[in-house]
């Protein structure tokens, strides 16, 4: 089974540079399916994706109302 990990975060900072690049370059990315909600410009159904993930990680350093 390939574990799916959803990463939730605020959009109040440079998440692509400070989070996405680091995760994509990590060993975790080679071992698991990491879902980054703003990696592409297409709309995603976050609630449906979370239902189908094994793990959700929330980066909470910055406030967010999402």
C-alpha cells in the first residue's frame, strides 16, 4: 500500500519555496505519495482528498482561516 500524505498550510507565506521544494527533495517524497494542495493551479476538492489520505499534516506557523 502506498501511503498518501496531505499537507495543509496557510497561503500567507512563500509555501512553494519554504515547504514544497523541501518536501519534494526529501526521502519522504520517494517513499510516499505527498499531496500539496497548491502545487498546480487546478481546483481540487480538499475534503474529498483528505478522506482518501492516510495522513494529514498541518503546517500551522502562520494563521489561516481556511
